[in-house]
């Protein structure tokens, strides 16, 4: 890891009646627009979906790093994120983000240890720690024997 502070630079360009283009050096550009809830087309990434995606992705990346350090073997992790935007404290903002996580581990794995690592990832997620509130984490740990075959592949 590089020493702190880290700096992240992005560029957003748009013209009237077009979607925004979000770009950063060395990365694939993304098209963005307001979500349908704010009068946008609803078929592109929006700042709202990007924020919820950033929290969910950060959680998973944090879990992967913690699991690697702990030498914890796991099979698959899936995270469904949902965010709630509402009026609060004089304005409109995110008031909740919920993460529903399903971790699949090899048969015979200590599920309590898996839960401890998931909780560490929750506390360590940089993006979540940067919000005005803490996302709510709901999780289940399943062994590969407990996962329906359609999910395990």
C-alpha cells in the first residue's frame, strides 16, 4: 500500500440533454444520469446507485483483505445493497444503506469465525466509515453443502 494521504481524481463532462461521462486516468469511463426517481432515464448508473455500489463493493473488498490476512478460506461472497434517500435534517440525503451479505464457505468451516471476519469488514470499510451514518449489515454464512446447487456454481 502506498503511504497516506491518497488522492483520487475524476472528471465528469456533460452537455445539455446528454448523460454525464465519468472518467479517471486508466479507467473505463462510465455513463451516468439522474435516476428515474429524480426524473432521469433510469437506465444508467447514477450518483445514488454509484454510492450504494461503492459501499457494497468496499465491504466485499475489505472482507477479502481481512480474510486473506486471517488465512480464512471461503468460496463465494454476495452482497445486495439498498439505499434509502429521504428528507432529513433540512434536506434530501441518504438516510440508510442496508447490506445483505451471503458468504459461502467450505464444508467444516467455523461459521463463528466467518461471522467475526464479516463484522471486522463492516467496521473496516472505508466508504461506510465516511458516511454520516453506519450502513446496516445483515448476513448469513452457509457451507457449500447448504447452498442450493444453482447458487454454488
